[in-house]
C-alpha cells in the first residue's frame, strides 16, 4: 500500500479532485468560451456595477470579475474579487447559504489552478456541506438552488450574445422554484428582450413587453429595467408612455451610468439629440473612460449631421457647424476605441465619420482593421462589408471592390438589414451594368446570386446559365 506522500497516491488524489471540480456548478464549469466574450467590454460593465449597483446580489458581479481576472491570468486579483464576493454574501444575514455555492466552487477551481490542492479540496467539501444543509431544510425548493441558475443566467447575459438563449433557460429554471423573485424576473425579461433584437430569432409577439412590466412591478427600485421598458414602448410606437418610465428612472437614479445611457438612447431615437447629449455629458463625468458612453456621444453628433440639427434656433445646419459635428463625432469614436479597441461597431462608425471628413485613407484603414478581427460574428461581418462596400462604391469609385464586399455580406446566411441593403445594391449595380451590356457575365452572375438569396430558384438558374454561357463564349460578349 502506497504511503500518502507517494507520487502515485498523490496523482490519484489529484484525479479524484479533478472529477469533483468538474461536478461543481460555477463559472469554471459553465463552458464560457473566451473567444466569445469581449473581456474589455465585460470588465467595463462590471466595474460600473461595482460602483453603482445597489442590490443584494451584487456579489455576483465580483464573482464574474474573479473569473475574468483568471482568464486574463491575474490570479491575485481574481482571489481578491472572490473574497469581496464572499464578504458581501456573508454581510447579509438573510441570504440563503446556496448563494455561497458558486463562490466556493470558484475558490476550489482557483486554488486548483494555483496547484494548492489541499485548499481546493477544502472548498469542495464546503460546497458538499452546504448541499447537506439544504437537504435538511423544510423547504424542498431550496434544494433546487434557484440561486445557482439565477447567477448562471446573469453571467451568460453579461458574457456574450451567444449565450442569451441559454441565459433565458437558466432564468426559467430559477423561476420554477422562485417565481416571485425580482432578480430572476428581471433577468428573464432582459434575456427575452435582448433575444428579440437578434437576427433570425423567431419571436414576433414582443413578449418582453409584459415581462419587463412584471419585472418593474416586482422591483420598482430598479431604474435600469424601467429604462428598458421605456425603450420597448418606444419601439412599439408608444413613445409618450415610454417617456414616463424614462423620466421616472432618471428621477430615481440621476447618477446611475447604465440608466443614463439607456435614457440617452431613448432621446436619441426620438431625435431629441440635445437632451440625449445633456444626459450623456453627465454620464461621462461619472465614467470618463467608458467606451459605451463615448460611443453614444459620437452617435449623437453623427445624428445631428444626418438630421441637420443645429445648435442655433430656427436655422439650417451650416457647413462650418457640420464640420464641427464631424470632428466631435470623430473625437468621441476615437476615444471609444482608445478605451476598448475591440468595439466592432465603433470602428465602422469612426470609418464612416472619416469618410464624411473626406479622410479616405483613414477610413479605409479602419475598415481593414476591423475586418481583420478574428471570430467576428456573422451580423458584425455583414455590417462591416455593407459599409465598406458603400465606401468603395461611392467614395473610392471602385465598383469591383464594392461588389466584393456586398457579395461577402450576402454570402453570410443571416437575415439582417445590412444584408438586405447589400442585396439591393448588387441588384442595382447588376442592372446598371446590363443596361450597358446585356451580355455582361459578371452582372448576370450577380443577378443569379440575388435571385438565389431571394429563393427565386428558376430565375437564379436562368441567370447563372446565361452568365456561364457568355463567360465560356467570350466572342459573344459585346465590348
């Protein structure tokens, strides 16, 4: 029989510990793919919530930050974040011991990663002890641990759009045991709300409206969910009703950055640009390095240009004022990327502003920079190719490059506004080319592609065959 110090015996203990760790429910076992999470953006949100969030579940923010720090390789900071999470949990005597399960699971994994196996085993045992305590409870619902499902839901919601559907399912499980819990109702409403904005999500009944209303009723102190309800009502053309929730939220928490951002978005969509800028300037004074806030300020100045909104009453936008707004938009979009250089949409917005300033070299550089990103999701790729294509067509006067980018967007099988616009541009270009030369094989092939995307198969085949015929018989092509 091997003594405890025997390497073989130690290896056995380590393998047993690994199996126990894999069975834990925590951030390390929720299959969070690093490439699917924008750690800079997540960290910015979490830092804001650490400072401004007021909720009994604030410990979850520190818990997720601990995992992010671990991903970044900063184990010391990760441990500090876990200690903060534990302290917040223990401060509230009303908290269920189940709220410690994820924290202790993360401790166990973190110590294991640091090769401190005895401490890791200690936290595995703490998790088991809590489960034993919950088993003896007179309330059988406690053993279902809605706290774990709820925290997993919030984690997935914050981590990446790839996980919204999974987050929704987690909140549904949490609500099975705690149907009146304000936090889980809010999380569920937000998950459904975000899913409704994703391309190809089959949900046309705006179910999130009723869910957001219920979340607001259960947690009237949550100003952020009120602003989301206001935005949803605005989307449904019930802007006056939505404005009431926006104003109520602002009165409730006039210095909450997330609340200010959503309220500003409402005003911007209502073309109340100066009101939006007023709110955003307050927000940026609270968080001067927030990429989200600088991006929204840039969008406001961009919209002033689009809508011709001047700072002077009863006057038209002058060339001088237009140029001033362009430079202000550029300034804030550049700051956005300085504070978060993986903010995809900001690259496109900045490139378009450089285009407005006729700084075409800078615009093209930004388009190429963002297009070189690894692991871009489909709708982001479509947006980049659409705007790059427009830039190539109208600014660089390069029809071939425009066609290339429009086709690239079209070949991504996700239905978005950007894809539809690329489809339209290709159709216009193809028909224009055919007016000059009815036997242009490139134009015929483009129409074949457009009809294929439109699922008009017979027309697609017809135009593909024509294109192939004239390509194989170049003497038939008119010059």
